[in-house]
C-alpha cells in the first residue's frame, strides 16, 4: 500500500506540471529557448526532483546537470513533440553515483536539431519542477527560470561548463538591486520551524557576504557564508544573530544588496513547519532599490 501511495504521489507531482505553466505564465514560466532549474537533488530512495517540460514545437531537449560550483556532472538529450508534456525525475536520468548531490540543471530546446542553441531555434520550451519526498509524503514546488538563447555563455551544449548561464534577464536581481528572502524559524535547529534559502548566482560571489536580517522586532547586519561559486543553500537558523535574537523571530527576511561580482541572482526559500504539514516555497522578492 505504501509503495502504491508513493507512486501515486509522484504521478500527481508530474501531473501538476501540466497545469502550472498557465497559472505561472505571468511570473516565471515564459515559453522561450531554455529553462534553468536552480536547485535539484535526488536520494536517498524515495527522494527526487521531478521536472515536467512542454514544447510548442518538435525538437530535441539538451540537458545538463551541474554541481554547486558549476562543474558539469551529467548530460543528455531526448526528443520532444509539439504540445507534449515530458516528465523526468533526477533519479531516473542522472548517474546513480550522483545520489545526494545538490546541483542545478539547464534544459534547452534544439528545435532544428543542429546541436546549437541560437536564434534559429524556436523559443517554445517551458518547465515546472517539484521536490518530491515520498517517504514523508511531501512535495514542494520549485521555481524554474526562463532563459533566451542569448543568456547562455556558449551556444553549443557540449561546451557547457562552469559558467553555462551568463545572465538571467527575466525576474533576476543584479548589481544595485536588493533581494529579500523570507524565513520562518523558531530558534531550535533541526526541529520545528526551519528555512533553507536557495541562492543561485551566474557569477562567483564572495565567500562571506553582508545581509540585513529584518524581523518583527529588529534589524541587524549579519554575515552569511556562500562557499560555492554558483549554488548556495543557507540554513537560516545557522546564522547566529537569528538564532540568538528573539526580535528576528519567528518570521522575517534576509535582505541582500547584490554586488557586482554576483552577476544575476535568483533565490527562493523552502520553509518547513509542523503547522504547514508540508514544505512551502517562497520565491525571493527583488527591488531595483539597493
């Protein structure tokens, strides 16, 4: 019975990918050449990331999985037909040796199948994704960013590595902007209310960056570690000031004024709370103000 429930939950996650593109079209899911999944993982058994892709034209989808520093770990190519929903899971397409690895994925539509992603390819690809934890009967929405071909560092998929994405032109913060990342914490690490903030950058930020932690009863400067060059996951309760100062709890946000060396930045929060009964996704809010 448990196995049947797990299969049903995964099927629901993939089926939702059919519905969400229309609902999200005004914000993230814009049909274009490529899609960036800024965070994904799989393993142990029962934990994976499910991605649903739709194309409005026939072609081939080129994909690659990169680790947190932007090094390519796996790649592939599959055919897609016009108006087809193609569902994949990371545990189904990635090398099993990558189980437990956190990384990001890039998907691009090669509509003329010439091995190059450029102006000759139809901007007809869209995607949605979900983090699936079947063992805990949990599914969380993962935002996917749309990228035109001009956002790629190089147009040949076989040459993608380290800096596959040069810029995120839609709904991304850049130097001079600020990015607010919401959190919910209770001050007790590992139990209760917890928040992980996922930050993806197209360039390499400093190892330690300064942010403002803004809570219901205070605002203080905090130092946040970003040890990886592309993808960083911040456990909010690991920040001493938030764990120690009641004025920054239970809810608030981290505000980061984006520096030049970070490039384009997108972020979202994964919030776990007994009150929710499931992971919740909060997309970071950015402003053109510093």
